[in-house]
C-alpha cells in the first residue's frame, strides 16, 4: 500500500504540475540536504517518513464472498511407456445430465511431450463442435435444449498437466438457480480410450463446490510523506505552487494504481481493455489518439477517417501510414446549436502537439516526409515534416516545424529546425512541438529533452520568430500523412493536440500507467469519471478482477453505465490526504529554489490475498419449524437451541 501511495503522488505530480510552459519532471527523492535534482523544474517524493496507526478511526469491515470451484476429473499420471490408440472415443456426462460422445481423438505415446497437449486440444475442439452442432443429449437420449445449461457447457475444458503428466477435465461452475450439479463423469463406450488416458477409477473425481472466502478487516494507518518542489527561479516556483494548490491541495483525495481505458465500455460489458502505455485526456485536449484507438479519438469521440494506405495495426502497435494514405480528424467542430461558450479561436495563445513517431528504414538524401498538419480555413496552423540531408558523412533527419500566426498587417510563419539522427527516428521518438504565440516561436523536444539551441550541428539556424495570434478556428482538420504520398512508411503510436502551449510530459508518465499485466485475479477495479486525468468525479463503478487475457480484464459483474475511454480513470484504491507543513529551503547561491510540503496520507492497509475458510453445500436442505412449537431431539447430542429476539447484525 505504501508503495502505491508514493507512486500515486508521482502520477499526480507528473500529470498536473507544470511551471509556465515547461512540464515538471518527477521521481523519488532523498532526505539528504545535499541532494540536487538533475534538472528543474522537478518534483521529488520522499517517504515514508512516519507510519502511525489511527485508533480513533474505525477499521474497515471484514468482507465475505463466495466462489465456485467447478466439478472436475483428474486422471492418473501417464508414464513414458503408456500410449493411446489412434481414432479413439470418449463418452462424458456433464453436470449429471448432458451426455456427449467424442470420436476421432488422436493417439500416440506419452514418451513424446506433444502427445498429452495434442489430446487435450483435440478434446476441446470436439467439445466446441458438439456444442455448436447440437450433439449434447439428455439422459433419455433426446437432444439437450435447455438454454442455460447449453450456455454453461461452453466453459467445459480439458487441460494437460505437464508437471503431473495427467489429463484433467473440468465442467462449468454450475448455476445456483438450476437444479443440476457441476460434475464430470466418464461413461463406457465402444472404442473408448478412457483407460489409456488414466480416466478410469480410481481416478480423482470431485463435484463442484462453493467456498466461502473471508477478507480480514484492513488496518487504518497514516503515512507521512514529503513532496519537494524544485525550480530555477522564484517565478517558476510560484507557478508550481499555484498548480499545487489546485491539483494537490491542502486536503483532498488521491487514486492509487491508475489505469486508462483502451476502448469505450458499454453498459453491461463483462470486461474492459487497459492501455499498456498512455497519458490521460485533459479538458484542453483537442485531439487525442492512442495506439489502441481504431476509428474514434479520445478527446470528444470524433471519427478518424482513413484513406487507402493508412491502417491501425493489430496488437495496439499504432497507426501505419504509407503511400498516399492519410488519417484525418475533425478538430473543434462548430456546435449544431449556437453555444455562447464556443470561442472562435480555441487556442489564441498557442498550442502543443505531441506524437510518437517511428519511421521505416531506407531513407536517402533529399527525401521529405510529411508527418502531420493542422489546417484551419485553408491555412496551416501547425505543420511537422522531416527532411533528410547529409551532414558531413552522416545522414540526418531534420524535423521542420512551421506555424502560421496572425498580426495586424497579415500573417507570418514561424519556423524551427532540428536535426536528429536517422537511427533515433527509426527506433521511435516522441516529438513535442510547443507553439508559443506571444513569442512567435515553435519549441521542439524529443523524448522530453528540449532542442539544444547551442549545438550548431543539431540546430543549424536559430528558430524564426513571428509573434502574433494563432490562426486556429472552428472546424479545423488534423491530418497524418499526405495525399501527395510519403516516400517512407511511418507509424504513429499516439497523438495529443492540446489547446495550450504546454511543454512535454515527463516520459515516465506514459510508462507508469497500470497495465492489465500488472493486475491479478481478486484485485479491485474501480471506474470513475475524470475530466483532467487525475481527479475522479462522483460517478463510480467497482468490481473485482476475475481473469486476464492480454490487455483485457474480465470483471466479476457487468458494468453499470457507459464509460468513455477519454473521460474515465481506472484505479484500485483512493486515499485521503491533508497538508501538515510547508517550508522553504532555497539555495540562493546556486539559484535553486525549493519548497517542501509535508502530507499525511490516511489509508486502509489490506491484506493482498483473500482466505478460503469454509466449504459450503451445493444445495442446502432446510427443515423449518414454526416459532414457539415444541421441538424434539435434534439428533445431535450435546447441542441446544436458543431463541434470540433481535437478530445480530454483521453475522453470516
């Protein structure tokens, strides 16, 4: 829990804090007074500095839940000298009711490690075919038509235990409302191979059971942590403190283990997909695309239009553009009904564009790669291209960012050039362009590192300034690629266009989201509305993790409500915190300005694993006796019955 609290503070700092036009970098710091961050502005989290129990606060209540273990049959271990004849048959009775005969099963010697898995795979395939073909029968021989039982039979599986060299057959978990048990039985059949598979008695057979799981009450604890804010000037520190007062105030709530949705979640869904890497959508986001987004962008749910040559790759690898293929999104559309809050220019002071770019190999000198352009009323608001040129004996890719700004006498173009090694573009780089309209300059960064303006090789000419106002307007179009074609294929794994001249995000932010691979069955998953990516609204939905498959998380119950990918924050826990002290520790000699803020975080520390404490009967049999009636011997010596007038709360 303490580790999650420290990571939660880092997440909130990376997302929310910035100094002027520069994002604040964040990491774990030290209490050592001689410690200095590698760069400013910087946020460091130190802790835990203290750990206290909270006796005045009520601990969380114990929780109980039931889980079902399906009926199963585990065969005897198979030795290397055992074998199975080919083209065998296997007859099963599932849940005491559904019978099916599987034929044409493969054989082979168990001396080969491939025989067992091949037989298990063949049984699963035959079961699926039997279910699809309506081959399951009632005990009377009539076709099985019960829809609930047919749906449950889809969970029947065969698995080969590699370590134990044995075959296991598992039924469905059973449906409590139905009067059938969860079980697996092997029946005799002509040409049967149950003996060769080790499924004949005395095989290990167990009917399905329901278990009671008990979660101990969490302990109410308070953790003291320290947040150090570093800046290179008093103005930067003041800007940071303004944001701290809004995003990490004197008291508030903080989410732990934040995740982001990879797709919209409709009402009634039983699973969600989570991003492996990503950043949250903010209220100022004009366009936001992540690698998993197919035909919808995240900021407002707008459509992504693709032309031949552009396609989203499988496995969430990003958007691939080749030839004349383009991907375009309508930006800041005019509302259908006049809205007094709809501004004519959404970003008069500037904007920022961040995208993950990976260019295919094979570039030659004099090639020009059109990457992205934002068009408004026939004018390019912001454009990014890559030009390849030889610098001495080395091929470089020159990133050229241009922007159009309006002045009283007309429009002018600001331009910034930055030479990057071809190897960096081919390996993948996060480019960030910040258009500062007041200065009239486009500032570039790569992987969070600003352009080295003093390096003559990387920056052959200084940026061309053109102060003014951006020509952004309603109904803009953002386009990746070009209709005229691109000489090289390139892939974009994310795009984020923001209506504010903000600096690049801390590169660690995109990697710090909790991916599905970091969850485990039994973990709590909470979906909450969020407008800024780190604060959660009042609408919530909570469930448990039942299973994991790739980036998809199966939930313990259907989702209530619809959840948009760009306006939802997924998390595990929420903590309350409050500020206890604030002090300045400036180093004026080194022009390093530091502010230390102490917080006390109040949390309930849970045990990570639930405990199974009792086995429950599958079908309880109750014998009700009228209250006050005479009672005979219970049949259990040494027991007695005591009537209680008032039921005790909290008992099972």
